């Protein structure tokens, strides 16, 4: 359906220019199935964070994955992230100022304490020094292979890839803790809220907390 949607845009251009006399998409509805986007819970994040790995490479992959969980950055954006892109924001704290590789949109993200701790761990790392990169990121294929090992070691049954970190940031880290969806959308570098809503599955926990606050307000009156 994604391919057909893009193809339809070309067909519309052809119709406008008179290159086609009839719309081949007339009467055809582009119906997409909603994809269930996997994310990690607080408990699962805690398991990954606290697990000891004797192999340095696996430990590094864990750290980089967690960095994305606390920043919302996709693999490609973490891979290209430079030290110069860590700046002081309007609040006097450390922020990431970068452009998303996928959409070339500006993404500004205040760094959480957990993300800063990971960066501090690798500030004198040889590979990072040589390449002026923030973190020693492996290929996407290798990262995902090691993440499967990490999931097995932590007893996490659900399948997840590096991109799960972005979903985790949108749901578990931000939205479920009361961060407005407009703010989450800006940090993720999305052009519209509709895109963010696909990532940001509202958790039952958040719904429960919102309704509890509503009950408290109503009980006052």
C-alpha cells in the first residue's frame, strides 16, 4: 500500500498534465493495516540497564541502544552524530542539535541524565576520537544481532530491533510520563503529529493516570 500510495502521487501529476485521460485509481481505496509497534516497558529497560555483560562489544551495543531509548534517535542519526552536535540549550543544559538523515528535519533534544552518563562513558574512547563520533556504533545488522543476544540474556521474550528504541522513547520514556505529544513530535523530528501518533501508543497506565486526575477534579466540585 505504501508503494501504491507513492505511485498514486505520480498518477495525479500525469492527470494534471493531461498525460492520462482517466484515473486508474478511481474506485480503489488505499486501506492500510495498523502495524503494532513494539516498545520496551520500564521493567524491561531496567533489566537491560542492570545486566552485566562480560563481552565488551555486547556491553557497547547495550549502551548505544539505551542511548536511543533516552533520546529517540534512529540508528542512522546516532551513527552520524558528532561531538559538535552536543550544545548548550536555552535552559543551560546539554542538548542534541542535529538533522534527521531520513527527512533532513531539525531535531533538538534535551539530554536526560541517563543519556549523558552513556556519553561520558565513551568521551575518551579511541574509535570515537579518531572519527569525531559520539559513540562506537556498529553496522545496523550487527547491532540487531547483538540485541537478540541481549534479549535472550535478559529473559525478554518479545522480538525487538534497534528501531524499538525510538518507539520506547515515544511511549515509555516520554508520553507515559506526561510529556505532551507536541513536544515528543518535535524531539523525534516529525513534520506532523499524525506520524508521532503511530509511534506513540498510549499505554493503559497513562490512561489510568489521566482518568484518576479527572476523578480528583470532578470530586472537588
